[in-house]
């Protein structure tokens, strides 16, 4: 559904006989943008495959940091980071041990370079740093932030294809309630309680879908033990 179609439907919900009779398209679009953000961010945080895409990253010789700031769509978090090898893809382990010793000698190259990684802002940090370059040496599945509509968005704006269309009802109701509460709308205020009740039911279903697997499948780490190389 396009933004313009949503504006038309919400106008009907709030009691306008024609679009703009009481609530302007700009006001409605602003309310829709806020509602989309309200429902999208929990889906982003859930990390259950919503708003996820894949990209390849280059490994640069002697450069531990890889910038993710220019990625489109905008980077939010890593789902899985893979090292591209000659025989396939090896999932990399996230380094969550801040004070772990990192050896800078005996570092492998080619298929023997299996680093760990961590975040630093919008940068990916490989540890240890690579000693050789590899074009498209990394494959990253990542969660992104979708683009939200605003009051200046064109009517043809369509929201991200990964947003579940079943929740468009939530968008419409939340937008309509916000509009009606923002003004003493003649002929529409009496329906707010009914809308709130319907929205509460729709939101309860929305929350029930945000189930997070608390026991994800463990990834067997196949990387080299760089500490053992020293012994």
C-alpha cells in the first residue's frame, strides 16, 4: 500500500468526507511516519529476520577496521559474518572478551585467516588485523534501519517490503487516534475509545510475534587459536 492510499484510508477513519477536509495530508503523513517507526523498531530489535539483507565486504591488508557507514540500507547490527574461503563460507565468532590477548605474529593469510570481529560504532573491527587483502573476503548478513515516511514524502512512497502487511491495520488505527487526540475533531472524537480498543487487540497480536529465541543454535567455531601458535 502506498503512502497516498494510507492517507486516503486514514482520512475516512477520522471522519473526513474528502482528504484534507479537517486533517491535512501533511498531518496524516507525519502521523503515519511516527506509527511506522513505532512498529518497525521493535521488529529491528527482535533480530528475527525482519529488515535483514546481505552484503560483501573487502578485506584490506593491515587494516583492522571496515567502515559500514555508507551501507544502503543503513546498518544497525550484524546477524552473521562469514569468511569467504575457497571451499565455502566460515561463520566468524564475535569477540566479546575485551581483555583477551590478541597475537600479532603467525597470522594466517588466504583460507587460513579466520579472524574474530567486534563493533566500534559503525565500524567492523577484525582481530587480528589481516596481513593480506581479499576482495569480497567477507559476507555479512545484517539488520538495517528502514526508511520512514515523513510529511514531505510523495504519495507514491511505499514502505519497506519486509514490513509485515498484516500490521498495516495497527498503522492506520494508531495514526487516526493520534490525529483525533491532537485536535477537538468534530464528529470523530466519539469513536476514539472504539479505535483504542481495536488497536489494543491489534497491538497484543503484534507483541506476540516478537518472540526471541533465547537459546539460539550454537555456531561451532573453526578459527585458528592464535595464542597456541606461540606455544
